[in-house]
C-alpha cells in the first residue's frame, strides 16, 4: 500500500522480510524439485535478488502493473501471484496462471497486475511504456513497474522506451536489477557507463543508483520513484545493485565469476542478514521469525503438491485463448 513517511516501521520491515523469505524458500524448493526430476524446466534463479521486489511491493497497489523477465519469479511472488497457480504454471498444468500454456518464461496474472513475463531481453520495456500510456489515457491511477537486467540496458528498446516515457511523462518506473553479469559476461565488458542510472540523464529523468540488497534503502528509493510516477511527474530509472548467487540458469557452475567475488557476495546474503537485523535492531523475537518461516514452508509444500497433482491441459486448449472469438 502507498505510504507517505520516509522511514519504514517494523510492521513494514516484517512484510518485506516475509516476501524475502518466501522468495528464498520458494527458490530452494524449485531447485530441489527440478533436481529430483519432478519438474523438467529451464530455471533462472533469483537467489540473492530478493530485496528489490520485496521492498518495491510496499508502495504498490494490487492493480498496479508489473512487467518482468525470465528471472522474474521473485517479482511475481512479491507482487502477490498465488503460489499454487505459479507452481502449476511452472509445471505446465491446467491450473496454472496461463492454464499451462505459458510456462515459466511467460507468467501472466492480470489479477495481481502481472501483465507480461518475457524471455526476449529488453522486450518488456516498450510493453511497460504502453501499459503506462494506457493508464495515463484512462486516468486509472496505476503505476507500471518494469524489471530488467543490466545487460538489457544495452538493447535499443531500453533507450527508446526511456525516451518516449520521459517525453510523455508516463507513470512507469524502470527497475534495472544490476547483478553484475549478463549470461557469462561481466558488466564491464558489455556496458560503457559506470552506473546504468547515468543513462537517465540522456532522457531527462531522474536516475538513481541504490543498494538493491539493503531493504531500507530500497524501500526509500522505490517510494520516491513510485510517488513521482503516481503524481504524474513521469518516469524514474532505478538501478538496484545486487548479485545472483546461482549463475545464469540452473546447472551453470559460475566458473566465469572470480571465486573471491562470489564468496564476498555470499557472505552478504541479504536474507539471513536482514533476519538478524530484525532481531538485533528491531527486537523482533527469533521465535516470531521461525514461525513466519515455517508458515511459508507449509504454504510452499501445499503449492508444490497442488502443481504436481494437477492435470496437464487437454489438447483442445491449443485452440483456446488465441483469437478474440474462440476457434471451433
Ligand atoms: C534479444 C535477446 N538477445 C539475447 C538473448 C539471450 N540472453 C538471455 S538472458 C541474457 C543475458 C541478459 O542479462 P541481464 O539483462 O543482465 O539479466 P540477468 O539474466 O542478469 O538477470 C541473454 C543475452 C535473449 N534472450 N534475447
Ligand atoms: Mg545481469
């Protein structure tokens, strides 16, 4: 929900932690389920990037729009896509968000504002710009969040989208989740500027670089960007510095990442760090966090079982949801 103060209270921080824990546990379960041979999918782990959507979600309404990428399950969970239908879609089952016809890379769930998930690098931003234009024209008050990686900011569609969104003062926030790598390529080998946010100057919009692993800093930066969009003042480019712990996709051994760099990142794993901070700085009883974590684990158990028990779509689904009028 939209908030106005400039410091998050403990209830806010607990909600952020809940999302982070849910994303982390869900990711661990997803990897284990694939490795057990129960799911046959390509999987892009968001492990290490939990803070970004968990903090942004505090400033969003259910009907605000979200666009994300193949590495987007953290964004989808934080936006509120129910775990059961999310798992079912990952498993290609008829009970999934897209009746099993989208699969992991194409999660769409308009009920929670998740409008597009795409595997085509950079392609989400023009769509998000269009969604924001629709909101501006209809006056529905929605804000669009579009997530993408550091590599995607080198695609032409990024530059075209920022330009147009700025000229038209569209209610969109461009969220670059800068994890330092695009596939196996280090940031410095593919990107000419030191910070992605520097590119905002070319499009006359605020460009903000924030520690994407710091829940409070993320909460503040997102608050400003979302408020600006909602007030009709136009877009922001929000660069959130983070790291991906599991390589590009499941099975990638991250051999191209220097061992010291990976070790330093793992040392600062944002989820256990924030958990400890809640205990030390906010006097949250460890038992409360244990209970919260355990409740999430149960919710995930139920979602996995639901997905595995659900049926695959009938062949007739091949002809449904394609044209405005159903095919015979
Ligand atoms: C248009 C296009 N070009 C290339 C690819 C292959 N590809 C898939 S992911 C990826 C790297 C993108 O890196 P980044 O934007 O930093 O996102 P991250 O995976 O790090 O979250 C590439 C090149 C693609 N899917 N689409
Ligand atoms: Mg990247």
